[in-house]
C-alpha cells in the first residue's frame, strides 16, 4: 500500500528538504519553503516523451546544419508584435505574468480572436472561468470567430487529448497555476505541478509546432509564482504592468529568445478592451504643468523606441533624524547616488532634506541616461527655480560630477524635436558625427554644474 511523506520545496529554486526551514539553502531566500505531500510505494508508471514519435535525434556538426528563416505570425496589435520581436514564432512557449485584474485574460482573448479571424485555429483553455463566462467577456469585447475554440478544463491529460483532436496552431492556457497533471500527487499550483505541466506543454508545442501562451499568477513581490525554473523553461517571458487606478498598461519583455528584451508596448484599457498607444510620449506629457519647479523631461530608450517622460522631484526640509529618500519608477539607490554627487561636486546641502521622486505615468526607468534629468529635477526643487518647459535633458552622471555619453542620441533628439521641444541638453561627447534636427537647439555639457547653469539660470 502506498504511503505518504511530507516534504518541503522552495518556490524560488525548487530545493527540497524533509523539514521546513525559514531560509532556503539553495537560493538564500526567506519564507519560500512550501509543504508538499509525496506518495511512496506503488504508483502509476509515468512516461515522458521528449522528442517527436519515430524521430531519434543525433549529434550533428554545426557546419552541416541548414538554417531556415522562422516565419512569424503577426497580430493586429503592433505593440505586441514589437515586444515579441516581430510576431509570434510557431512552436514557441510564451509566459505572461501580471497582477490580478490588470488585463491578462482580456489581452489573451483579444489576441486569440484576432488570430482566429485571420484563419488561424486557436484553442483558448480557461481554468478559472466557465465557457459561458468566457463567452460573456468575448461579447463585451465584440469578439467572435468560428476558428476560436473555448475549453474550460484543468486536467492536463484531457487538455492534451483536445489538442490532438482539434490540432490548433495556437493555444492559450489561462492560467498555468490551475492546470494539474493527474499523475503528480501535489495540489494544483504547487511547484511540482507547475513545473511538470509546463514541461508537458512545452513538449506538445515543440513537437507539433504549436505556439502556446501561458498566463501566470504573480507573488506579492511581483514575480511569477512558482520556481524560477519556470522562466528558464519557456522561450519568452512578458510582464503586463500598470496601476489599477490608471487606464494605461505596459507590456514588457524580460526574456525573449527570438527578439530584444528591452522592448515595451503600451496599451490603454477601455470599455471595448485594450487599445494600443501609438505615441506614448504625448500621453506621458499631456498633463505636465508648465513653470513648475522640480519637473524635467528626459528621452529614455525602451528597446528601439525613444519615449519622453517627465521626472518630478520634491525636496523639503526633514523633520526626522535621517532624511527620507523615496522614489517611484526610479531605483532609490540611484537617487541617493545622484544626491551625493550634487552635494559633493556642486555644493547643494541636501543632507538635511527629504527627497521624493516620481516618474509621471507609471513608467519604470532603469537606464543611465536619466541621471542628468534626475539631477536637474532635484536641484530645481531644492533651489525652487523652475525649469524651461521646452527643455529635454539627457545624460549619464559620473561620481566625479562629469556628464558621460549615452547611446542612440540621434533618435532621442529627433523624438524631442517631433514633440515640439526647442532645446535639448546632452553630453558634450555626443556632439559630432550626426546632423541636428531643424528647429531645436542642442547644447553639449561636460559637468553637472555646467548643466545646472544652462537649465536653471
């Protein structure tokens, strides 16, 4: 008779232990050990098939391998195509994560309907909604096509059989945490179930050339639930971000075997579903108040696209022993570093000032080219001097106070000129070797102090 044994597995790295531990020895994370029940004894025989039936792979010299151009299937959402690297690659496994209620299911249903309208057979597997509930959502979004099949099931064996019967080109699993393998004894959503179900779906997609979208839940920290091995197994990992109180959503790639990981797609949530935003710079700057101290515009690169966003800073005297440093959309460590440079190299006394910084519109910026704009915003708020509304500031700041060159300066300046900015401040080393756009003045600076003279005085 089979016996049961309790074990503990880390949700982050999959480390197994016979007893619970506060800190995982494998990855060093705290409070990630989850209890699972393992059946010992006579169990059903499991068979894993990692290659297509009747095909045996063998080692081949790389010089004799013939390469073929992988055709991509494009959707009507150009923002999604950009993030995926030009479209959906047949046989790829794509994982999409995001907060609850952010619009993952809406995005997947829209993409499924668009592919079905283009005569692509799509199977939408719903593990959280019934067939009628999915149909109601499709009616609200005005989506319908005879090539779109809805299937409410969580048993992986039945899902596999349905894929064999229908033979779709695309499969959407919403969500992977609800799917379970009947031969795995742990509960649905556990580390073992998520890992085994993903491996089985990957085998199905690779052997049959089916592109599979997996919708994943996220943890409190914002990462996809389950072990990190789940992200290593799939071809592409996308994060659907945004605030519930705002209508704009950002689709960002953090892993992509078939394209760039720096691309970003922006959508707006409306009653009729998600609509793509063609010019995000106008959206992020439309509510900017002119003549306000602490406001600066920077041209940030998101993949191949330049995006103009507003950086706001508020500097006020502290009432605590240690001044506060808070930042939204920017790494607070970067803010502390720039404030230290301003105090040491420029002479601004910021050690007794609270600093609050924000990137307007809910965008997250992490490239070095925003350093100079952050420094100008902080100095502007501290001195209570307004910046020019038609200025765009770009540059990286070094610890000695120098302004260092940035990449793709031409695209950044052209985007600023297109939106009506008449002056741009850039690193002096970026001047030369390219033609300035008409109607915009380009100023090269070498230090942060020189930048503040141009921007504030």
